[in-house]
C-alpha cells in the first residue's frame, strides 16, 4: 500500500477548520444545546464522606412550584444500576462498581443522592435545599494509614479497603538485587489532581415514548461503549439509543467516561416524559469528575557499579477513592508496568495495591500512571548517579534501549494480563538531540550557581508514550452526488483538531482538495461501531481506517466510472477529482445518481510507542521556595506527523499541564473527607504568566511498523516526565543543601520546608 | 422563602437594542446565553476565576458570571459574536487561527474579548503586559504560548506602531 498517497496535506501545518466556528463563538457545546419543553436537572450530592443513608424525604421539594419530580434510588427498584468497568473489567472488582445513585451508604462528598427536575435550573437548585437527608456518619478513610488500619471499611462484605493488587514482572528481580553493587530505596508520593478541562460536563436527553427511542446529546470519547452500558442499565436495545457528540471542551482522559449522570439524565427524561438538560457547575466538577494520580511509590533500584540498572522492585499504593470507575485501574496498573520506561531494565517485580478511600473516585488523566512512575524513575536515576559519582546524562545513555534491541518487551502485568513491547525508535539519537538543542554543555556551568538570589539547576530525562489501543476503528466514506466527500468516523473529538487531521488524511488518500471533505465523527449514528479517543489512539486508528476505506472507495469509483464509460475498471484512472478513460472524463460530481459509499475497519493489536527526551533549567529562591522555569525543552519522535501545527500545540499544552501538576495542582481533603479545594480559586492551574519558556521539537525518525500511516499515538506525551525532570532540576539547584524532593507538588511552601529542613540538618 | 420576582431590562448587545425579563439573581452570562440566545459567551466556573465568560461592558472587559443581568440595564455589552462577522475572520481571530491559539475552543471567546478590550486601549501592550492581562483567563489546552503570540501579532490591526 502506498502509505502517503497524494503526499501534500499529511505533514503540513494546515490551519484548522474547527477554528472558524470556535473563534466566532459559534461552536455548539452541550450547554449551548436545548430542546423545546425541556426540564432542568440538578443533582443533590452527599455532604458526608462516609455514612449510612437513613432517610431521604423529598416531599417538601416536590411541593415547590415549578418542580416536576425528584428522583431517588428508590425509583430504580431494589438495587439501582451499577456502572461496570470499561477497561480491565475484572470480576473481582465488581463489588466496587459505583451505583448511579448512592445506595444504602454514601462513600464520598459529592456522591449523587437525588435528581430534581424543574422548569428552570434555579428552581431545581432551590428545591435541593428542601430535600431532607439523614445520614449516620461513619469515620472517613482518607489516606493509606486509615485505609490499612481497617477500623472503617467502605465495602464491609469485602472485609478490607484493599481492592486489588497489580503485579508487573519481568526476569528475576530477586536475583538482580543479590547481584547488585548498589541499591537505592525510596518512597515517593504524587498528589491527587485532575484533568480539569474547561467546559463542564453536561447532557441533554430526549425520550420518545411513541417510538421507544432515546437520544442523548453530550456524548464524548467513547460513545459506543457508553451506549452499551446505558442500554443495559435502562433495559433498552443498543440500537434504540442515539448518542450525539457536540463540540467538546477538552477531555484529557476524564470527560466521556461513564459517570452516574450518564445514566441519570437519560433515565430522568424517560421518567418525566420530557427532554431533560443538565449542566455541571465547577464545584460539582471538582467533587465528581474523575480525580487522578494520588499514589505512593515505594521502590528499590538495583545497579551495577558501571551504572547499569539491573532491577526494580517495590510496592505502590494508589488511593482510588470511593469506587472503581470505568478506567480506574489504568493509572495504578501503568505505574507498575511502565516504570522501566525507555530504559533497558531486565528484572522487575513491581506491585500496586489499589485502596478504596472516602474521596472522589479516580480515573485516567493524560499520561495515566506514566506521569507518576516517571517521577519515581527519573528521581531514582539522578539519585543513583549521585551515589555512583556518575554524570547524569551518561547514566541515562548507558541504560536507554538501543535501536538494535527493538522490539523490546516490557514487564508483563497481572491480573488481566497485558504483554507489550516497545515497537521502534532511536532513543539515543533523540536523547542527544535534546541535549544539543537545550545547550546542556553550556548550561552545565550553571548547576548549583547562585545568581541574583536564586540557585540554578538543570535536569534531563527520557520517556515513552503508549498509543493506538485496539481493537479497531471504523470509517465510512461517502462520495456525495455533488462530488464532495463525507467521512463518517468512530473516533471522537475532544478538542484536538480531529476534523482537520482526518480531513487531511482523507484529502491526501483520495487526492481531493481539502475543502471538499466533511468529517462527521463521534456520534453513534455515523458508523456501526466506534471506539473513540483514549490512549492517544484517534489519529492512528481513525486515520488508518480512512486510508483503508479510501482504497476501497477508489475501487468502487472506478467500477462506477467503468460502467458509465464502457470500459473495464482497470482502465479507469482517477486524478484531481476526475475519472478518465482515454480521452473521456467525468468529474466526481457527475459520477452517480446516488452517493458512492464504502466502509472499512482498521484492526490493531499492537501499541505504538512514541518516545522522547526533555530537559529543564530552573532556579530556586531559597527565601521563598519559589521555582522559576527558565527553559523547558521537549524532543519527541512520533513516527509520522499529520499536522505539525496541532501536534506542536498539543505538546506545549501537555507540558504546561505537567508543570501544573508539578507545581500547583492539588485536590486537598481534610481528615473528615471534606474536599477543601472546591473552586478554581483553591485548585490552582497554570495561567498565562506562569510558564512562558517552553519549547517543543517533534521528529519523524522512526515510523511505527504497526499501522499504514506510520504514526505513533502522540499528544499525551509532553506531560509524562515533567514532574521527575523538574524535581531533579530543583535537587540539582539545591545540591549544596542536599535537598531531595520526593513528593509533589513542589509548591513554594513545600520547597521552602525542604530547604529549611536541610539547613537545620546541616547545623 | 423563594419569592421570585422578575424585572424587565433593556440594554444594548452588539450594537442592537435588546430587552429581557430576568430574575434579579440571573447573571449577565445566563441572560446573554439563554434569554438573548448568544451562546458564544461560555461559562466555565461561575465564580469569576476562569474568564471564559468575559464580555465587554461599556468598553471594559467584565466577567459576565459575576455581573447580574439587571446591572446591565441601560449599558452597552459586546460579546464574541459582536466581534465577528460571517464574511471573514477579523485580524485578531485570524491571528489566533494562524498561531493555533485554540484547541477545544471553550476558553476562546473569553480570550478574544479580553484581548480585544486590551488592544483597543493599549495597542502597544508588550509581552509582559499581554501575559499579565491574559493571566485572568484559564486555558487548559494550549499552554498559552500560542495565545500570547497571537495577541502580540494582532497588535498592528489595532494601530500599534510597533515597539
Ligand atoms: S465563568 Fe465567569 S469567570 Fe469563569
Ligand atoms: S482551547 Fe481548550 S481551554 Fe483553551
């Protein structure tokens, strides 16, 4: 197959089609969408972190003028539906599935208790205050210590707050530690933070009693999977439900997973017999959308004298919150499986225990598990270099997987076994390129230097980014009678410019002009089945499906043309939206009375691994603990770039999110399980003045052998090693004090406390 | 306890006279979105931090989630729709597109209104000033660098003589 037909748009910085509506305020996000006669839903949420529900009395609320219904768990029979896992659906995790409304107990602040339906959202909110709830409070489990003590247990029949242990193994870790010349043993902690996309979640649902069909607006990410879950929960056929994707204001792993509201709003529409609209507010978002990261990593690294890493072993404890959500295992699992990253580490025994606590349930956030595990690994490598007296770049060079070792197997994870291998790459070349572009040699002179009251430090580290999760993606292409092309796709858009990227691929593969292409995606009405956008997969999977479909479509076009031109289809050539046989030609527009349609599926079992190296230059004010980022550079090989403009944008955005998680973002709970960061004034995110000095270089060194585009899933990448690299740069700046950060975020108070403690210890 | 009274307000939105019956507690953001039907003004936090809801009131940038609709009575309000036309992108919008200063687009209307208000008054704003002013608007997607570049690049259209 010609992998880059046309070869003009793929790889070009095409300006986005989406921008034309977004810039004019003409996007349609879900809260912009309304139906006539709709009711507004507002959700009553638990004010207690842990307790037994004694009574919910909705009579006063129902009596309020304008209120149409108040729905509680009792409306869904003896046991309300529970939300199954989308990824790693292990039967042993079934006890921890979240009910759509709190059932018998509440387990976190924000857990849904009831849904009010009213003429306006403000009346519904007024009604919330009229619902009388009695909860017998139980002690809250809010950290590893209280979870392990077990004097308060979230799921009593299970008998402990330990949900499951993941184990990643490769080689013989015990033997490696016996052989080791040097062993490091450390404890790291990465704080709870979250995706925090800017558009709050929402839905509009419409139930048609006559046709017994349901339509839901506001789908994102994995519409087909969610339709399946919803159909089961509502006792409907999947085909009786249409899920519609509107414009989506950011996802980053969190939006589009099946949350309680994904059931509650459609169910409310059926109960009320009227359309229902719900828009989340930011406080709800902070309490209800998936949290992430929150993990303690206890790990040992074994090394030989020459700096070779011989093995890793350890136990991590992830605080998964109150329930196991659809993708709640991914982060904890990835921490164990991907700790070796881009390095050749042959002996591994790493475990993660998932703990249940009385906090918001967790799920994936860009670079799930990878941000966390890279923090531990890159810190350990710097600590090892220090102990061995080695250069920090040299020790990495010594351990990076070599091109000749590809494909390189990673640790295997159990249960729900996953075996994977690094597919291709020249890790050393990218590492050296990063050092060169960063000016590592020149900047080395700055290490530990005091300039204008600030100590300077630098650091470098490498990472891998998994992408292109299977199993498949569908694309349907239709050559319309006016000669334009409609692309129907199972991939979904979450703000990454999917319409543009897919149109580029379609235009090239059909040798058509870009503005003749229309991309429809993400809604269940477009293709039979779709798998959506997660695991950096939409470009690779959706794009490859388009390539396959384009071949089929061209074939079919030739067939149609042959019938019209009276020749054999092999004699027909296609060129510039025109079919030709000898001197006769027909344009695409005049080809058929009906649209010409084909559907194709791209299957993929193997992941792609984009990879890269990043370097940072920081300075630390020892008086305040403030860290300034003077330069941050990322160099990443993505195999094949479709649109350098959007890819660059995602890389920068991803790094800045990583810096947010490194310095600012923290979801804080008190000992009673109350969330203390309930607004964006408390939960700090990067702003325009925080990190002006970020650079990103994208390379196309090693196309992926696993798909016809040669692309590797990318876009998550930038975020992955940021915490580890920044912490190493801070340690480097403060080496004279011996400060070694082991926890995030590196907020000024924490850095200052580390400096203070180091000074006291020196005295 | 819940005495709901509505009030008729009349004001100017994007150069057109409009009127609405609103409750005293209705925010300007909700009034614009649901009463006037201009959904380009986005609501990301409803507590004055994200800046997505920024509109221009009598020439100055204002957070429409922190302003009551009744406070707009008799005033002149400009939203992102008022800074747009169907024929072509404005120079500010075109600069955003060229610099890829938006991804999901949710923060974009607030960025456009904020930048427009800034450059109208200070066409020579330097990078630090632009960053400072934009730091009141959150964007989760872009990391801001492209937004700052887009705004700096659009200064000429506002009469900047260059620095
Ligand atoms: S919605 Fe107004 S500042 Fe966030
Ligand atoms: S472009 Fe998504 S929040 Fe700014």
